C-alpha cells in the first residue's frame, strides 16, 4: 500500500510549499504536482499521472478537495473509480477519510459546498463586470492600436499599392492578424 499525494496551485506565482509539507507529513511516498493549472482545466498532467500511478489498496491524499477536483460531479466520479479500484482517499484540511462511512458522507457534502462556493464566486464576478460595463468601463485587455494608428494603416493600404498588410503590421510591432481585426472594427 502506497500513500500518493497530489498538490496544485492555479498560477505560476503561487507556491506549492504549504501543500508539499503537509503531504510529506501525511506520509506520502510520491507527490504529483501541477503548477499554474486551474482546477477547471480539462487536462492536468500531474493529476492524471497520480491517478494512473495508484494501485489496489493505495491511498490518494490531497491538502484540500478543491486542489484535485473540478466539480462535485468530478469528485464523485473519481471516488466511484477509487471504490472500484479499492483506493482510499484523504483530504487533510477537510478531514475526510473514505475508509469510514462518515468520511464518505463528509466527502460528498464538502464537495457540494466547494461547488457552491465556485458558483457564487463566478456569479459575483459576472455581476461586478456587468455593473462596471453599465458605468461605461471598458472590459477586457486594452487595444493594441489607437484610432490614429488604425487611420494611418488604412491610409497606407489605400494610397500606396506596394504597401502590404504584413509590412504595416511589422512597423506597428503587431501581428498581421491583430492588424486585420483592428481594420475590420
């Protein structure tokens, strides 16, 4: 029986140290990691390797439920796979241990609350963006070209038959695709 750990942080700027220390203290012989990978990402190399590396009787350990699972549905699907493969699950901060009936129940309840929390954050973010947009705030990344640059590019294309889209884009330090989009707007 091996104790396999998994740690994940969403951005490159975040650190795995806290999770790694806790997983080592929990007795994990191997720890798989994903750095700078969102929980909702479909492909998480470290998570996939951890799942593939588990064998009958092993224990899969995470620091917190939301480090491993995208949603309640995903968590329950993985738990079902674990049950079929005789793999146990532990979440250190959520104090969940599926070797007990109460632990299985807490796993399901905690997963539901984690999904609720993600949904509420998303709802608040969307509401904040809508309110900002209503007040006239421009959302998204700033445009690469200002109105004068676009006007100049159009003029060059219309008045100089030897000028190419690529040469104009190079002179503005942007890609041809960016220039094409700006000209269409």
